[in-house]
């Protein structure tokens, strides 16, 4: 999906959220005239999105460049983006005056309300666009099929531009190496945690140090009493003896 189409779809969804909020009239806005209430919510939801979206990119870069968890970085982005939006809304409801705005209890409550709405919208957008919501550009890398399933959570730990299709996970010291076609990256985490973050991706742990995606298996070969899986990217993965029977049942080993 191109970034122009992605932006148009997101703006449409955001506008729809603004209309829903306008119909519901939360936080005392239901007393406003109907047309004004709709305009109020749609405009400020759109403005909030336009403020938050660029800051969210910086949060993703922070997450990818450091050990800050994804939602920790996004919470920081919400806290930062919520301040100018709260000031804009507060300025309007304060009769277009700055005096007495910033340090009042009403402003603190308004700020918390803005953060709460921003968090809710972030969760909605994250679930609607689990793949595209990570950047403004095309997410396709030219490798592998065009997946209809969202990317696994582990992808949020990987650098921008890492291929969508993860083929295998291998342990190296205290790290997990994530393998794709012609690229790999090291992550400081346990293999079990990395496997859990692969979520809906079909695959199996074939060795205490290896997890393999089903679509990555090209064939299997036997060496004496041991088996090895041959992956589509050329990797050869050892199979633990206690996993051979299970892999035969699913057809990975024949």
C-alpha cells in the first residue's frame, strides 16, 4: 500500500471516530448544538492525529534504536502530543484567553482526557493497521508473498525495512538472531519470548536453540541418526531427536 493511500484511509477512519465522538458527546459536550458538537470533535480529532502521527514516527525510531519497549515509546509520544492539543482546546473553551489556563485543575483534567482519547485511538489504529501503521512508506520489500495476516509483534523490535517474512529464530549467546531472506538481525531477548511474539505465524521450535516458520521449510535431510531442515534462504537447521516424530507428523520430515 502506498503512503498516500495509507494516509487517506487513516484520515477517513479518524474522521469516522470524530463523528462517533460527536454523536456521543462525551465530557460535557452533549449540551453543545448538534452541528457544532460534530464539528468540534471531528476537527480536534483530526488536529490531534496530525500532531500525534509525526511524533509517533519518532517514538518508533526511539524503540528501534534503544531498548525502550514499543508501548513505552508510544506512551511518551502521547504525553508529548497531548500537551499542544490540550492547550489548543483549552484556549478555545477558555474564551480564547491564555490567562489562567495552564496551571488550573481544569487544564490538568483536560490533558488527562486528551491522553485517554489518544490512547484509545492508538489502540484502534494499531488493531486496524497492524502492518502499515509502522511507517508512512510502502512496507513491501519485494520478498515473499503479500501477507493478509498482520505482522507479528516481534517485527516491532526490528529495524525499519526489515523483510516482512521471518523465516527462523536462532539463539546466539544471550541474543536471538532473526533470519529472513538475505538479512538477519540480533535482538537481546530469550528465544521463548521471541517465539511468543511470533503469535499467529505457523511454525515450530525444532531444537532448543531454533524456531522455524512453516513456510521457510524447503526440505529435510538425514545425516546418520540426525536430521536437518533446509530452509528457503539456504540455512540448515538442526532438529532435536525428541522433535523428529512431531515433525514427521506435520510433514516437515518425510
